């Protein structure tokens, strides 16, 4: 009867296995780790002996994961990613102060980045790293110092801080607004008039997309059967706004993300305040445990909160 091995695994063979599994190539793994292929092969063999299982099937032209290898990789890859992120943070902390922010693409491009220059003028010694992705990350991920999420008011993660709520409103370009005033384009003062226009719609299957859709807005306006002249489907909110800015049609904008453009006159609300529909969705600030204890993170969070208060005021929301 064999005895189960209890000796901890060595880091070198683990790194070699992860690299080979990711590339499915001993040569590519060797190049990445600056080792010879024979050294990589010996490390994999050592790892398999330690684990008592075959992890990789070596063919003449290809490498494949066994069932045990795939199981091990699923557990290994996230752990290595967290280790690498922690090492990066530690290295960075020895030099310039860095704040790592995770948010979704539309919020980053339309709200955060346009305002970030003001913060960087105030804190030139601090670096901000923005990771914009629509993939929801774990709020305990050590890679991020603060996270901005968009979700229902009753679904926010514990400890979340409300930044501002969500409101949708139709917007058009000043050029199109002028065309309408001059009678060169059809009128646009009633929901029914949208049948003469191109409407941009977010091509998204997430649950929140239903409430950000024209179908929801038209239903709230008592005109559920209105059909536009044509639809233009786009992946992201900022693409819809860009389309409206270019005069290509009417976009259903997320008001907190375009409020400054409306104030500057870059966008126009054809239905005015009557076109605004508040939703049971909101933007939330999340700071993982102990992140705010760092001075730079606390300073950046305070700045985000101050900017969010300005957006709330522009939306007419109470604090």
C-alpha cells in the first residue's frame, strides 16, 4: 500500500507546469522562464513524481493536460495570479505610491478618466492604475485597492458606499438639435416622434440591460409600441454616446456619465427633464479590507467621494 506524499511542492516545478500548461509548449515555457527545454522537462517530471500523478501528455507535436493536470491548473492559476499581484504591489510600495482601481469600461472612460487629470495635478507624486473590465472581480482580490460596481440598490456587496444613482435620458448632438429647430429634421418633442429617428441600443444580455433599454424607457413614457426608423446596436454605453455626438441618431444615455457633457452643451436632452427616468440601479465604491488604511488609497477614495457628491448634486439627488 503506497503512502501519500506530504512534502510541500517546490515553487520552480509549479511555475514550469503553469507555463507549459498555458502555452501547451515546452519550448515556449522555456523561453518565458529563461530555462532550457530539458530543465523544464526535469521540473515537470519532478512535480509529477511528487504528486504521484501524470499531469501532462507529451506528444511529438503537441502537449495535452491530463484530467489531473487540468484539475491542478484550475486551482493553481488563480493562486499564482494573486501572488504575482501581491509581489507587484510590494515592489511598487517601495517606490512611488500607486492606487489600483478596478471598474467597468463605460464608467472609466466617461466618468473617471475625464476627471482624473484634476486629481493628478493635486497629487503628482501618486500613480493611478485603472483596470477597466466588464468582468466582475472578487472584492477580496489583493490586486485592487478600490472597486467601482454598478448594480441594484439592494444587491450591493456588504460595505459598499453609494456614489450616485442611475438615471436614463435620451440625448442628441447640438447639430441635430439645430436641424430640428430649423425644420430640417422631423420634430422630436414627443416619444412618438422617435419613429422618425435611428435609436442606438446597448447590445448586452446582462440583467441590468433591460432597464437601460429603449423598450423600458418607452414603456415608462406610455409609448411601448413605438418603433424607430432603424436600430443601431452597440456594445458599450460610451459607443452610444459617441454615436449621438456624431449626429447619427438618438442615444439613451446614462445621465451620471454624461451630466458634464450636457452642462457644456456637447449633448442635448430633446425631451428635457420629462425624458429622465430614474432606475433602481446605482454606482458603488468598494474598498477591500485594510486598503483604506494606506494613505494614498484614503486620499484617492476621498477625492472620488467628493466628485461623486458633485454628480449627485447635478442629478438633484440628496446626500
